[in-house]
C-alpha cells in the first residue's frame, strides 16, 4: 500500500480524460455526504476541487473520461502505475463515451469540420475506454454515474469488499417502482430490456423510453430487442442510432448497431 | 528582475483542463497565454446525420455542469427552425428548470471553487475546517438547485425531461410541495450568501469591459431576448454570426471570439467598431439587466453595496450570489403560480432550414445554430460556449492585472492570476470541442 501521510487516511486521486466533467462532479453533488467522505479519505489529487495536488502513489485512482490522444495513452499508463486500485467512472471511461461516434468515421474529416487549422490537433482515430489500455479494477457505469453507487464503490474498496452494484436490466427497476411499461402500453421504443440498472429507471417514469445511458446489462439480448423495435415500426436507421449513443462502443451495443448499418 | 514568469501547469478548481502563462520582461508583460490542453470531442462533427430530436440529450453531454443550458439552446434553435413558439406554463417551466441550474452552478462556484481563493485555502474541504457554517450553507444551497432539477427533469446531471416543444412529462402541483419549502430556505441562505461574499477582501482592479448578455423587456434573461451590450450592440439571436467572429490567434493556438463591427453601417462609430474582446456571464447580465431582478434580489444587492455598475471581476462572486437569490425567488414565484397546461409539449411539424438559439448558461451566452434537412436530420451544427467567448477577455485581464501589480511576489501573483481566471467560472470542457489545443506542453500528473 502507498505510504500514508500524517493523516493515516487512504489517498484517493481523481483524474480526467475526454469527458464532460459530470461524473467527477457527482462527488461534489453528494452534498450531504461530501464532508463525511472527505473526512474518511485524503483527497490527494482532484484538480476540479482543489489546488492541492499531492503526488502518488495513491490507494485509489478514480478515472473519468475516454482515451483519445497519444499523450493520454502515456498518462493513463502512469496513473495505473501510481494507483493501487483503479476505478473508472462513467460511459466515457468505461465505453468510450459519445465521442466514440468518431470510431465509425474518418477522423481527418471530423477534425476539418470542427477546426480551421487541423494540423494543430493531435488525436487518435478512436475514442476508447480506459480498459483498452490498462487493467481496471472496477468499472462504474452511467452517463452520468449514480453518485450513491460511486460512494458505495469507494466504500467497498476501502473496506476490501465487493461493491454492491446491480447488473440487472432497467426493466427490473421499472417493475420495482411500479412503472407501467412504456413499450407494452404505449408502443414507445425502449432500451430498458438490455440496459443495466443504476439510473433509477427515470426515463420510463417520465413517459419516455430508456435511451441506454448506463450501457449494456450483463448478457443482454440486443437482437431480440431490435426485432421488437422493428415490430413497433422502427427503421434499420432508427435502431442503429438507438444503440449508437453514449455507450456506442460498448461491445453489445456496438455489434447491434453495426448489424443495422445500411 | 529582467525576466520573470507566472506559470500554472494545471489550473485547479475550474471545469476541465487548462493552464496559464504570463511572461514578464524588463518590468512589463511580454506574453500571456490561457491554454487549453483538454482533448477535443468533435460534437459539431458527430451531430451531423443525427436526428434533430436527439440534439438536447447529445449536446447536454458537452458539459456536466450546465447540461440544461445546452438542452435549452438546442430546443430553442430547433423550435426556431420549425417556426413554433413555446409559451405559457411550458415556457415558465423552462425558466424554472434554468433556475435550478443557476442555483446549483453558482453555489458550486461561489463556495467550492471561488471563495477558497479569497480566504487563502486550497479547496472547500479545507475551508470547511475553519468556516463550517459557510460551506454547509453553500452545500445546502447547491442541493436545493440540484433537487429542483431532479424533481422537474429526473436527475441533476444530464436530466431527461427536455424535448423540442416542451417536456416528456408535466409535473403535478403536488410534486413541488417539498421542493417549495426547500427553496424558501434556500432563498434565505442565498440572501446570507450575498452578504457573506460582500465581506470578502477584493483586490483593487477594474476594467471598462464590453458586457454582452441577453436582454428581455419583461424579465431577467434565461432563454429569450436580444443580444445586447453596454457599447451599443442590439441584435437578434439569428444575427449572432454577423457580429461575433471566431478568429485564430497564432500565439495562443486558440480560436477566440471577438465582436466585429455591428451590423447596420449607420451605427458604426469609433467606439462601437472593431472592439475585440468582450465579457459574457453573470457580470454582464447583471450590469445590463439589474432593473429586471426581483425586489428581494435588488434589496440584497443594495445591502451588500453591490449595485451596478460593477467593473471589478473579482466581485463576480457577489453577483453570482445575487443571481442565485434571484433564481430562488423566481423559482418560488413560478411554482406558486403553476397550473399544469393541457399538454406536455406543443405540436410542431419538422421543416428544413436553419435554427438559432441563444440562452444564458450560468457562465454566459451559449449559442447554437443548426441546419436541419427535410428528413429531420442535422446537416450542420455550430455551438459557441461562453468560455470560448470569454477566453480573450481572460487574457486581457491577466495582462492588465500583472502590468499593474508587477512588483507583487511570484507566489501572490500566481494566486491572483489563478483567481482572475476563476472569476470567469470557466468551463474548459465546454469550450474544448471548439478550441485549438496544444498538447505538447504543460503536461500533467
């Protein structure tokens, strides 16, 4: 274990790659828990929240964002070396994020669309999850993550136990909440049957179908869902787009979207 | 002391990854760079070919701090393209949602990102050791904003209830019972926040800024209004690109926004032509729209001796507090007058063409422009976030401040320069898909 400073508390670091900052913000959004969490751990490196930047090694490294540049590849390897446990948080870090939509396009073209002088932009062809480059000890899903799940995962690692995070589908949560199925009752396309729980099944309770922001559940039957979406009148293009959003490059969603390419 | 430099490799307590460098030579400032090394994410590129209806949820992912701003600018742009107007209670609910984001974002910035600078702490956790009541008040205020967003739109980060035309689901009156009580407490705490921030030590620094903000005849601006400035600018949102220009400045490797000459030739004078850098955000909104604030917000401003004009950017912390107070007040007004409308969204027909939207993100005006095809797919997208617009002003502030404080110790000067950048509550994650970057230097970890 890394040497603990005078506090004797475990050192935790928060790192950012290509992302919107929303997942690390979840930690600051835990308003009622923040000061308690901060008293149990030493937040040694968390630039969004503090000027104090303590060098590693760290007991836990928390990583937000996807890997999109050659420089980032080097950086994530260094972070892995300095973190006893490495936890990735959010759809960017665990699946490449919305920016992984570039993975199906010619990146040179993309750079031209956004930047007037493309020669200055250094970027990889693909946006990939952290796990494509280094070993990850735990992946916490969501776009954004659920802040209570984050606190649970940190707690579990500090106490050397398995995090209590469900991997069942959003459908189970709708049943638990008593939400009427939007697909059955209103013919609304919904990714709930193949999407991992964690958000609290909010979209169906707001009269809309799940759009899969927590990524694929364990063993999803995406082909069966795609067939059902077709029954509801969705075109191949609709189905392709539905699977190609914030977790587009997660294996199960990637394959299903590619099966509906025209 | 011929050659000196202030250098911060990784700016803390801002959203995203940036650095600053100020070089001094023979007693004057020779170079200023506010750099962005956050990697690009190419939103404008991958929006092409997506459905118009996906824009609110996709563009929300540009920023986890101000997703509602992205949702609002995008739906207003689409509605412009389709020729629909969202009015009545649906319009009020959109203002209500924005109130939640302003409260949450401003409380985060005031207490967790900005206040530690004034009182000499590294972060809010350290600040809480000596000022526990203040930090807890800030956290409660922030939570009230977040809770409001969650009640109305499902969750605080990347909320799920916003669509073109209105909402997916309307709240019932009783859904607001609990949050209304919280907002009333938050309003008191926001008032205390205004007075508390006014006691902070402010460096002596002012500048004759060109302030740019939305302005609406009947209300403090959130979603609608003309784009105006204190130096004679008044344009419709659709004229944005005629007046604001993004240019490539070689020394900073960044595209920066500047004001071109104003549109009508007859208005061009020496004071309103070729003006360059401008400031958007709370300071601009406040100086341009103070009269539209609620009586309570104005009273707090008066008590804090913070009525406009405020030309000291360090005092933006008090302005954010007044705006947070106004947002609490406005949210309470909207909830107390709320009658659920007949439908959650107005009906519209998709039609091809350009759509323009500009709304007031917590950090300033956020411009979206889309070209929609007959098939409802996005053909082209342009997004200009507030931090991209403020970038040049940030560099100007750094240059001016260092020039007049060149004798200050390097340590103090570094702290002040960081604080100057934080005055803008910059959101580098927002700006990045748009800015040039230079990854080769100022590396991290």
